C-alpha cells in the first residue's frame, strides 16, 4: 500500500513581482546591466509603415491603475511579415524592425506607451487573413500566470469583422475590449488601449 508523503507540503504560489523589472527590464528599475535593453520602441527610424503610438493603462478589479506592469508586444511589420523563421511568407524581413518590445508602465501614473508602426494583415488558418493586430503579454504583482491578449485597431472595421479570433468571442459586446481607439494628438497618431484585469469591462484574455 502506497503511503502518502505527509512531509511534502504544497508551496505557496508566486506572482511576477516585485523584482520582475530588475530581471527583465533593469533599465526601468535604474540598473545598467544589459549592453542592449529591449524597450518600448519597436520600430527603428528606417522601418516603413505608418508611425503610431499606443498608450494606455492596466486597471485592477477595484478600478485602480496597476503601476508596475510589464508588457511584451509582438507584431508583424507593415507588410504583414513577422521577423521570425516560422513566418515562411515570401516577403523580406526588415533589419530595422524587431517586431518585439518590452514595455513597463510609468511607476507614478501607470501609463504605458509603445512606439511602433501599424502592422499589416497576417495569414490565419484555412487560408484566411487575420486583421492587423498586436499580441500582448502582461505580468505584474498579483498575476500568477502571464495574461495573453490582443490589440486590434478601431479604423479596421471590415477586417475586424472578418477576423477569426475576434469571432471566437461569443459575447459580441466583449470584443470591443480588444479594440484600440484612434486619435490624432500633436501631429501623432495615437491609439488608446486600456486593459482591465477584472470587473465589468474585463479585457478578453486568451489561453495560449
């Protein structure tokens, strides 16, 4: 008869903080560790496409901004080509476009920004095309497992309506939680995108 190992107790779960910035984005925490830091600037000066800024905050279940969030972004370039070997499209990879960013919110205001270019549509399953979007991964204190979501663009109404992933969300009203709203500010194109971890306006997260 197998005896239970009563001396082995379940360990406490851990969240991603408070040292996540020191390990993943030390420059934000004031540490000069890496020769090259991954930042919120995703597109270099020679990257082609429409220059945009994404701006938003992450809110907890009480409606308070989370001020120590770390977000990673992943996107295609303006032609819909990912800078990754598994993207086998016959399109050139731009050397000046990394496609991946690591973004920290402002420790005082909770605002995060991404400086990039608007991505093009990318191939989806069954020969269909996905609407232009940016994938986001969110970690912070209080989050045991990183949260995966997507950002779509408010001026891509037709493409969003045909997007396979958006159409998987049965509650149509919740699809709007993934749509960034376009505006013009001081000559810049700005997309506003707030993320809600819980509550009535909870952002749709994906089990990837």
